C-alpha cells in the first residue's frame, strides 16, 4: 500500500507526509497520521503549511518517535479512506495520475488535505462554521487559496 504515492500513484514515494488536525466522529483530535508521497506531490504538501501537514524525507531526515507513530497508525490506505471517502461522489473531482499537471496536483492536494472536501463525516475542516463556509466558497481555480477570505484576512492581520 505504501509503495506508491498516496495522491498520484507514482512509484517509490520518498517522502512521508504527516496529516494533522484530523478529528474523529467523537470530536477528539487524532494524533497525526502519516502517508507516503512522491517528489512531484510533496511540494504541494509543503505549501499547505505545518498546521495541515508536515513532511519528512525518507532518505535525508531523521524521524522522531511521533513521526514513526504517525506512519504506523496511518499509511496510504487509511489516510485515503479517511480523506477520499466521498471522492467518488464528486463528478468534478480529478485525482492526479502519474503524469498530472502541477495545476491538477495542487488543486487535488489542497482540496484533499486542507479543505477536506471528500473526508468522512465527522472529519471536517478545522475552524469555525463561518471559516468552513468561507473555505468552501473560494474559486476552484484559485489553486493555493490566495483568494480565500481566511487567507486574505490572515495576510492583512499578519
């Protein structure tokens, strides 16, 4: 399961991505869950920020115990089951293939990990109801969320 990228199915992913801020149905926060991603997708994971995911190189970084725990309790299959549970219901969703453009990768990864557009019920977006509605309303072609009211507000308020 972890021999291909969790996002695009590229072979031999060399990056571990730890997903943070997942909450279960009971409302309690899960510890981070880890999955493996390729060099083509990792840059988009990094752009999301460490409050969403943080990444480690399998080849060059030292893993702390919390990273090992995240990978042992997660894995590509578990993370995908949680964050892509409703992907098949979205006629507009495009899961990247191995030769996907940067645009397709960026859009998919942002919607999957940050917006959590296709997640299981109860594992919704972090933040208030108003923030959730604002995030859902920003334009689909705004790949990095720069037009998002939340991001604009935080940039102004620094």
